[in-house]
C-alpha cells in the first residue's frame, strides 16, 4: 500500500462519490448563487479532529446532495462571521442559491440525509 501524501490524496479522491470544492471569502457568494442543486457548506479547521474526519469521510458517504463545499474557517473570517459559525465543523445547506440554514446533525449518512430532508421543507432565505 502506498503511504506518500500523493497516494493518500489519490486514494481519497478515488473513493469520493460527491464532488467537492473549496470556497473563500472572495468567491463563496457568487459560486453558491450560481451552483444548481444542493450544496452542503462545511466550515472546518486544520486543528479540529472532527473536521479532519469530516474531510476524509463525507466525500465517500453517498449523501443525498450534489456537492460538498469546504470553507477553511481559519482563512475565511468574513464567511465565519456572516454564517454565525460557533462550532466546527459547521454545516449549512444551500440549494439553487437559496439558504436553508444550519444543520444540527451527527456526521453519519443517515442523520445528515435526514437533516437535509428536514431543512429542505423549511422556507428558504437569502445567503447570509
């Protein structure tokens, strides 16, 4: 088995089911407004063990979403403030440019899919 950083990246990409992209203070609004379908926006930090687990496991879970959108909370304080992120990982749902709020869920496929379904029946709002 390969254990180099490149091999680890290739392995994680090979098992990814849901596409992922990185968002920043500079491009998040424009991209989220333009993206069709359902995006799970996840605020993480490199020093957070749960965040590292989420980055490794969520792409392969087969969640009922169109994409994962990652935000490095340490590098994007504007988004952290606007979204009101108080804990990491912070999970938020956006569909077709509309904001469906924060998700309160364990990081398991069943609970995340249930939280997504529940959020999508609520009245959407504008992006923060």
